[in-house]
């Protein structure tokens, strides 16, 4: 197996432009996300546990903003006997190209569809699980509710949405604490101060986080009666919302 390429995209001084999921990012994405998102490996592994609990046989499982398909693979490994249809959707051609090769190799017998498209224009149906991992934060805030309503409508009764996001905090002191811990996490994973600073500049106009309260209110407006926080690592959380 080829070793993951090391993320050195921001290691040299450069004119920073808005972050994009292009070929350069796709090439180093596994290394980038594990060194940038606290608890990422654990969260992906736990998705397999959630899939065991909530996947309904012969239903659809959607991975929205699927990148290289790690969430889909983790869920498939724990639900092989459920005869699920896995549908991955991402608007990055670079990510889709790589995930097609990887997932078809690791899931050769799965009913798998990988689509290069905008998740906001997609339609969902017969879904027992929808995963939106660190993706909603990249959509314009005023479009996020519409997507969640479509997801709710496409879920089967008892189906669940797993929503993972970087979050803001209402308390300025907590916000600063969590930001500092996140930066220390990245530094401990080998990122320099230059890399951290330049990555922050590249992403600040692209990734717009919400508070946990905003997420809960939006999910309720979309139709979910309850949204439970099941995972947190510093300023990254995941919510589980179930359709009645």
C-alpha cells in the first residue's frame, strides 16, 4: 500500500488564496485531515458503530461531501450483510476521481455509486443513514437549512443524520480556549506556525462555523425533534438526529 503523502501545502511563504479541494489537496488529504481535525480517526471508526445500530436492510446510505470516502468505507465494513446502497456525493472532481479508485478496490462487492455533484442539488430517498462530515460548514449559511430539510424528507422513519462540524462558542473565553487547543494539536502534529497561519488565512472565508445552539435550532426547524451530541474533540463535534 502506498504511504499517504505528507501535507506540505502551506510550508513555504506564499500568496494565500481561498482554500479549494483541488488536486493538490486531494493528494495529501488523508494526512491533512488527520493532522488538522482532532479525533478524526476515532470519529470515522465510530461511524461503523452507528451504522450497525441504524442501518436498515435494503436502504440507502448517503455520504455527502464524501471526499475520499472514509466514512462510507467505515460504515460498509460493519454492515456488509445489510444489502445497502452506498451513495457518495462530492463536488470536487479530484476527490471523486481518487475515491472511485479506492472505494471500488476496498468495496468490490458493494452496491456503490459515486457522484460528482453539488450536494445542494441532490435528491435523497429511502435513506436510513445520511452522513455530512465537516461539509455543511463550507456551504453558505443561508442555504444550510434547505439541505437539511431535503435530508429529513429523504430519510426513512427511524433514519438518522450524522452531522459533524467545527463549531464556534458563545463564550469568548471558551472560544479562545478551544482555538488555542486546536492550534496546539496541529503544532503537536508537526505543523509550523507558518503553516497554521497560512492555512487559517486560506480557509477563513470558506469555512464558516456555527455554534452548537445554531445547529440544534436549524435541525429542529428541518424537522428533527432531537439532536444529540455524541462526539466532541476540542472545537469539533458530531450530532446524531433521528427522524421519528
